[in-house]
């Protein structure tokens, strides 16, 4: 286990970080929490010539509510997501997802921006952030831009970040009244294991508290990138929230998913688990929506 | 006051929890150089050429050693079939072949770990690939590709038991149960991957300091490969980070010795250090044997088991290692600790291009017990009989003639462990025999809402396991005791070569030495874990160390006290304990006296199964283990709990995947061992103490025994919960869901 030598930078400003990143292009790696990067350096999967540690850049961490939106800094730790009151109350699926990420030691170090930029198909925080319609903000040589998170991933380990671009923050609209959400994940080992499937769902009910007005079903680990089960979402809208309609949407979600077979499980098992955990997540989210009057 | 039976605090506890204790990887010597071993990386091939020029051209590379540098290029505990280094140029026939991905091809010594790694990448090996044999059933066929062209077959060992008239007994049986069982490979995943140092000591001996299980065996293997007399080789075992059988065979030992020795010949006298990564460790050492066991048992309607016909096939992997003995155990244990008058067993150990199989806690016992106990539980179902009652009707006792046409050593307590475990798990022995009461307090009831998709069940199994080396092996253990003082004994010094692999052996040695000399424990000093100046004390394996070391310490203590009474000062005595002789299987009938002592165990397990995901959750375990005499009860409980945890991984989680000889699970992120959330919520250890006739102070070995009945007990519990028998494990969620027909 040998880490190849590299140059190391600790920029103090975002602009400085971005221009260093731009200058070295694909030979540079960004260090935030480091929980993933260090493993890849040790295993020689990555051999960057330059490592840019952005932990000293001000303004990149924190959880704040501003103008009806939640703003999450890219360096916010997974542990902070897990334990933040405002997230637990308004974005419970995100807090639940955070609680499943790695071990407690990892959660103190790992960052939400790192989890998203790594773009693992099974990334713990991606499904809930997408289910909450997160907008992702990037800063680069051409200034700031933003995108819906669902447009951020381009493949396993791939994102739309351009050279020199650094993810800076997420913005999530505070959910409407009568909204409920939930996150579930299934793995072979109870914890400390990659998910067979992870699911975040969000439901918003109509004023009658029965009809589904909005629905989000986001699946992880069963496609090259985290994905909306769009057809399943559509099936729910305008329907009364019943177990039957949930089961039907879950079946559709399973059909939409594109799982692979690997040493953990076969495609067939993953698809069956998409159906089961979509249904279970919807069942868990519904009473939460009904409570939020 | 006797210290036996007291939970003396472990003598190694403070050093280990404070980090003061040095494991081999923690030890650094002045001016040390670093070693890396180049693995073959392919499962079956002939090495045509090896070009080391680019590697050797690096400034900081000190040396590269190949097969031609090994004087006697072979090792192996039972058959010397494994080259130290694979490649052309040695006298060992066919040593230019690689037979599994972890075969060692080159040893690089350099000024840094990084340079050694870089040099390995620069070594050009030209391979000619051979067909890969990965399925033992294919490997057994007559036209199979031979791993060793100088052998007639890939079957390197076979045993046969034939007692009574099996076919007649089947014809007369009321019930017959037949199944084909498959058990998985398992990785030891001990805490400390292989690491160590090789150097020339102050007396000029080629020395390695490593974690091992049997210093004298390692000394012997090194001396043989280097062509040196034994006393020019020394093996030291500093603190050892777990073993479980995984350090029974050689890994880095011979390479370290070779490098230190060859460098000295070149006038370079420098210590050599190596630390394997977890991935190197997983590829580089042997695994638990995968088995295919085809088993047919017959019984009368009264539950009298009359016949067993079993075929046992062990995937030995690329080299024999300890397979011959592991297969012997499975041959013996596949018919269980039961009175079966008609038995036929045919067993085969087979080479494949998988990672070699070898020693792992239980040593063939868990696989044999899985088949035997599942057959018992299936028979109980077929007969409509309680599984405890069926066992009690067939349980082996002192006068029972076993499959080997011999009785077990006196003091068989299988009925006692079954009884204790069954009573604790809610059974009682009434007019209708053993039955479980519906009102049982075990397992604890769920309070609150229960979910429809969670099903609960319980299972029961028992087992026997030999203590010490079997089948005629010249079993022995040496100890030396010095008694110092004038009018009274002021100091006792124990010399012993037995290894403490983490199980607490040295703490127990101290208690036994104090008892043997009749002094308080703080008067005992110990000189341990170094082959120098010591005779062979045997391996820390086969649940033998407390038993064998205890007898040697007791014998040396008695002899030293005799000298003390004769006023010798200091009084010094050595003693080599040799247990009652054993004999190998007769070739056609298996007739033998295979073992001199056994331990007995029974377990009850409660599980819950999520029938929607297939997830098995092990709730509660009761283990009754006859240990003869508990020298240190806390350590005994620790061994029972540890065995249950390790067996939990084996049964429901650990899935070692090899495809065409390639390991698909070389990381601990893909080969999943249990965390605290995956192991039973509770283990109740019932320690029974029925003394063994030849054990020191009555001691029986115990460290493997709780492992054996665990998998079959879980299988029975899952059957109880969801109505499906599984003949293959681990019970991953997917396997369970497929068993339920849900996917």
C-alpha cells in the first residue's frame, strides 16, 4: 500500500482553489472529507499529481434556512446532516440517509459535497437530495452556475463538473404542507455495506389529505446513476394514497430500474428489492405527510 | 489456594489495550530493508521466462530472488507439493507452473516499500496459460487437466469407511433421507494481516519473527527449503493478531528467511521487513475447504438410525496443505456422534486452481457436522419425532462402536451437553420423551407489535470434535520448569514453545505452571514463543493447546518438584507429554483409533427471517460445551462467544467468490464479515466440567467445538421459521428468497 507522491495545496479562497484545479485539470484531485479519496490513493486507483484541500476555504459549510430554502454548504459533514434539527424536521429522508453512511468516524469526516461528487450509483445522500428537488451550485473559471441535482450525474463516478469547477452548495425548497418523505436502504450486511438498493420518496397530499399531489421516488444502486422512477411517480399523482396504488407504483419502479448483477446480488434480486423497498418507503412516508397539516 | 477455575486477568491485556505490545508489523530494526512478494496473478500457467533486469536496474532495489535461488524449492505440511517460488530454474519438478493466483513468483528487497512495489511491477513474467480447473467434480474426472503432471490424478487423498451391511440396512429402513450439501470457502480475516522480519541473529541463525501457530513446524519448513540444519534456523512469535488456522501453513516465512540468508551470502547483513496488505493476505493464504457432501441415512420408525452412506468431496485448491487431515476429520464427523451400525463413507481431496484450502477452526468438523446434523434434523421431521429425542435415542456413549469400528475414549458426554442445552432451551424429558414446551421462556418473546413478514424459528444441533492431532500423528508437547530458591520456591520459570494466537493460552500456561509448582501465580516467569532453546510444543490448533501444554507443564512441574525434594537447586526438569497413541484409517474399512480425546457440544439457536427480503437475523444462542475443567472460565466464555460470532459469518454472510480461479471478493468491502449488528443479540454459555481421563486436571479442549453445530442449528431454525430446508449456505438474503420461490 503505497501512495504515489503528489503536490499539496491548501487554498484560502474559492477562486484560488478553482484556478489551481483548472490549472492542473485531470491531474488534480479535490480533498474535502478525504474518506473516499484517501482509499483511492492508497489503492492506487487514483494517482493525482496535485491534491487540493478545500477544507480551509471559507463559506463552504453550514446548514441554513434562507427565504424558504435550505442551503447546505458542500463541506457540511454527514454527521451534521444526520443530527441537524432543521433537517430532521423538514427533510427526514436526508437525515435518515446520512445515518446509514459508513461508520460514525466516517460520518464526522465525510462531506455531502464529496458524497455527491464521487457520483457512486449507491451514494447515500443522492436519492433524498433528488427527492427534495435539490439545486446544485458550482463555481468555476466562468463563475457560478446551478443545475437540478438530477442533471448533475452523467455516469458511475461521472459528473457534469467542468475543469476547474467546484461544487459549492445545495439549495432545497422547504417542503410544502402535507408533505412526507422517507429513506430506506437494503444491504446484505446490516451496516457498513454498499446498498443493494436505496430509495428516497417524498409525497405531498392535496388539501383533502388523501389525494397525492406531488410524488418523488428516487432509486440508488440500481442504475448507472441515482434515478427518478418517473413513470412510478406519474402513476401516483392525482390518485388516492392507498396501499394498492403504492404497490402498483413499486412494480413500475422495479420495471424502470436498470440493476446489474455482481458479487453482492443478481439483477433479479435487486429488482425485487426495488419493488419491496419502494413500497415500504411510500408506506413510511404517508403517515408523515398526513401529520404535516 | 488453587488458581485453576479462576478468571485471572489476561497477562497480555494491559500491553494490548495500551498499544505497548508489539505485533510483528510494529517491530522495526535498525537498517532494515523492505520486501515485497510478486504473486502469479493468474490461476494456471507455465512460467516461460522471468526478466528482472528492469527491476534490478532501479537504484534502490537491493535484490530480486527467484525459484533458482531456493535450494530445496518445496514445502507443505502433509505433502511437499508447493514450490516456495514458482518459475524455471529449480530442481523441483514442475515448479515452473503456477497453480493459483497467490502463487509466489519473486521476492524483491528494496530500500523502501514504494520501490519494492515499483520493482514488482517492472518484473516481466512470460506465462503460457493452461486450462483452469475450478470445479472439484470436473477435476475428479479421468480426462481432467492435471495440476501435477507427475501424478496420476487430481485426487490427492481418499479415505473409505465400510462397516456393517449398508445396503441391507437401507432395504430394511422405514425412513430414508438423502441430500447433497454444499459448504462455502471461508476467509480467516484475522485482525493482523501477515507481517514480519527476517534477519541473521547474534548467533548466526537465520531468524524470522512472524505471527504463526507452530514455531517448530515453521522452523522445519524453512530449514528444509534452505537446506539448513534445524539449529541454524530460528522462529520467534511476537504478539499474534489472531490465527484460526490461517497461520498453520507458511505465508511469508520462507521468503523472509530466504531473503535474509541470501543477502548475508552477498555480504549484506540487513533485517528484511514485510507487511502484507489485507488484499495480499486474502489472496495469499489458504481458505476453509468448500465441500460437497452427498448423504443418505436410514432409520426405523422408532427413530433408530441404522445406516449412513456418505460421499465427501473436498476442494483442496492448488496444494494439499493440511487437506489430508481436514478430510480425515470430515470423514469421521459426517456421520455424527451417533450409534450407526452400518456405515459407508467415501471421501476425496481434490486439487483445483482455487486458492488452497487448509486449516480453519473446526478443521473439517463444521462441514461434516453440517451434513450430519442436518440429516438428523430432516430425519426427525420425516419421523415426526422431536429432534432432541431422536438424538438421545442414538447418542454415542462409552461403549458405542463408531464408524471406525472402535469406541470413543472413555468419558463421552454427548448426552450431558444435549440435555443441558435442551433444558435451557425449553425442552423437558417427560413420559413421551424429550419435547419442547409451547410455554417455554426461551427464546424471549417479542413485546409490542410483530410484523407479518417476520417469521421466527428455533433449531438444535450437537457435535463432537477431536482434541489434538489425529490418525497416528506423533503428537507431543514439551515443557521445561525451573524452580529457584533455597528453603522455599521463590521463582518458577516456565519454558514453552506454544503460541498464544490471541486465545489467551499464555495466561492459562501461567495458571497451570503455578498450580503444577504449587506457588502463587506472581512467582511464575515464562520464556515463550521462540524455537531457540526449546523443544517442540506443537501447534496452537486442534483445540489442543491447553490440553497438551497443560500435560507437559504438569509433567515438568512434577519432575522438577521431585528434584526439589532431592535438594537440587535450582531444580530443573524437562518433560515431553505424549498422549495415548492413535492410528490412521485402514485403507478399505477405515478401521482405526483416530483420536485420544474429544470435546462435546450442543447448541440451540433462535432466528427471525424477513420473508420479503430474505434476511436472516440470529436472535439468541444457547451453547452447552463440556470443557472438562475450565482453567479460566472468562476465556472459555470468550471462546464460545467468538466461535458463535465467526460461525454466524460463515452461516449467513461470508460469501467467498472465486470464478475460474479468480477471487472476486479480495477486499473486506466485498467479502463481508459480520459487524456487531449481524451477530446474535445474546449468547448463553453453559460450561460443563466432566473431566477427561487423560486431560490435565481433567481439561478437554474447547475452542473449536462451539463452531461446529452452529450452521446446522441455524439451518434448522430457518426451516422452522419459513418451512424451507437449505442444503447450501451462506444464507444470503438472495439465497433465502430464492428458496422461498419469491424470485
